[in-house]
C-alpha cells in the first residue's frame, strides 16, 4: 500500500467531505468507497442517500457493515480505498452482541476487525483512507453500552492511528495533520 491515512474529528466536522476530496485527488475515478452504515430507520436511510449522491458516479461502492477486511480482499484493486466509517463499523459489531456485550468479548471482536482491515488495506496497491469519529472528548457516558462503545472506538482509533502514515483531525471543516506534530513533539 502506498499509505494509510486516518481522518478523525467530531460529528459533522467535515471528515467525509475531506476524505472524498483527498480520495479524488489521489485516485481520480479509481476509488473504492466502502460504506459501513446500515439504514436502521428512515432518517438514517436519508443520510445514506445523501452520502451516495455526494460521491462521484465513477467510484465503486462496497457496502459492508462488518467483515470489511474480508470484503476488501474480494473487491479487487483500486488506487484509493475509502472506509466511511470505522465509527459505524464498531457500532455494528457492538450491536451484534446485543445486551450480552462485555468489554472483553467486544474488544476481541473489534481488535480482530481492525487488524483484518489494516491487513487488507496494506495488501492493496493503493492508498487507504479510514474515516472515524473522535468520541472521547466529552463527558463519561451515563449508560453502560455508551461507555463500552466509547472505549471500544477509542481503542480502535488508537490502533489505526498507530498504523497510519498520516492522521488528520477535522474541526469545523478545517483539517490539521496531527501525526507529524505528535512525532515532532516526541523528539
């Protein structure tokens, strides 16, 4: 793989738009867009439809709510692969455990999913761009499942950030490449 890029930030910070613009710049029309969201209700179905319309028509789309690494291996090559988003992927995994979710069981599932995703992206010849939300900046959630979700997504985000060549933080539509800043600060 040429490089792995993580795009993170809060909700509605411009992550998807940034990732798509970066994907267009790096891959032109040769982009595989991997959508992980599921339309559980009408409002989510409308959000998904808006995202579909925003993507260039020439891009291929792969819908995979889980098992993304496996799906990528079957999808064939692309200059750029955009995963939008890790946030929904972790949510889908957590919800698959329902009320039986423990930190250990879901952590194992999330770790395996994230590692398979990284391996599949590294096996491609193109650039991988993974979009995710930063959910650890607020208060500690009041409910057990919300705390579990925050912890699992934070863990997956940290794993992807360590493996990424570049990490962009988006705030109010502005992108800041933070991995190089973190590496400069450690010298």
